[in-house]
């Protein structure tokens, strides 16, 4: 018998400033390649186009990245595609505390994405915003999962019967 999913969320990188940075990097790279091509007519086109791979790969990676989160009575399930192809499940037996909290993505984790927290904050999976589900595991390790639906996540944590599911 399958457990009822109490909370489900999919997030993607869609911040305008992020796309502006990527487009600017792409434009600067094309400008540099065009300038180099005029000066070095004997170089192969492949050697000149190779620098384009970095901004193109960054664009593709960010465009297709997504953070999926599900909460049910069994635990909390997270997949950060393309880094995780399957959901990682954090069972209720391993979770000591689960709360919805505000955080500072830059100061606490150094930004967005798959992050290692600074000063004992633990890991973070976040895409945007400054609210998340903070898990503290029974072994003392921590994981923050970003959310754009903090009220719904908190209600699901409470309904699933986690040790603590208060809004901060």
C-alpha cells in the first residue's frame, strides 16, 4: 500500500538575474572568439569554439535542473535533478527534528544549488528564496531543503507527525 503524499513541490532556477549573467557570459565569449578569429586566421574553428562549451553547458545544466520535494508519513523525499536521478529518502526514523525556517542563502550556504553550509549548517538543496525545511538528523547532521511553499510544507510536516513542525 502506497503512502499518501502530503506535500509535493517542484522548483526550477528561473531568476531573471541568473539568466542575465549566463547571457552576458555567452555574449562576452562570442565577442572574444570573434576578435580572436580575426587575429588568428590559421586556428581551427574547433579551437575557437571550444570556449563556448562552458557557457552552453552551464546554461543547459541550470535550465534542466529541478528540485523535487515530497513529504509523506514515511519521511521526506528529495531529488535534485540532474545530480540525483532517484529520490533520496530521509526516513522518519533518522530525522530528529524537522522545522520550516528562514535562512540566508548567501551567508549560511554560499548561494543556491547543492551547497555545503558554513560553520556547521550542514548541506542544502535550494533553488531560490530564503525559506526551507531544516532537517536535523539523530546523528547530528543537518540538511536544508529550500521551499517556495513554507506554509504547506509546515502543515504537511505536522500532519505526518514529525517531532517538530513549527513555523519560525
